[in-house]
């Protein structure tokens, strides 16, 4: 009977070891599933936040569109009011945009008279540092005439 008791004891020990290893494996594998569940939950939260942000942006752009349309209409109303007031005062109804051909020709003629002089490399008068006789002594000339600098 000793041999049969050993077989039963060995079978029960193996069964307990299998149950323990199974529980340990389930615990280790299930922890990965818990992590996946947490990741799915975070992903769902981020998705809700993103959809709320998109809805907020849509509302913002709709409001900006309405405001720009209102601003455009107010600008047109102001231009119409100015045109009406100008007509009542006897002025031109619409301001001319740009120059007309006659005004452009007049402006070109005036520009030719008022054109700045060409730049020079010397100053008016004498005695400047860029004059041709700068640094020449008067005593060097024997006849009292100024000597011209040689030109190459």
C-alpha cells in the first residue's frame, strides 16, 4: 500500500502544482489584458476630447464667418452712405481709383523738371579734399599759375 499512497500523493502534488502554475499564468497574462483595457479607456477619452475640440472649432469658424459677413455688410453700408453724402454735397460720387492718363502724363512731366541732379565726385567751390589741386603748394609754381594734375 505504500506504493499506491505514493502514487496518490504524487498525483495530488502534481495537481496542486498545476493549479498553482495555471493561476500564476492567468495572473500574468491577465495583467496584459488590464493594460489593454486601460489603453482602450484612455483612447476613448482622447477621442471624446478630440471630437469636442472639433465641434468647438466648427462653432468658432462659423462665428468668425458670421462676423466677417457682418463687417463686410457694414463696410458696404458705410460706402453707400458716403456716396450719398458726397452726392448731396455736389462732389464726385465715387473717388477715382488710380491715376487717369492725363494725370499720369502731368505727373511724368513734373517729374522730369524736379529730377535730382546727377551725383558728382567733387564739391562746389575750391579747397575741398577731392579738388584736383589739393595738397599742392603755391610756392612750387614759379609763374604763380596753378599746375594741373596729370591725367592718365
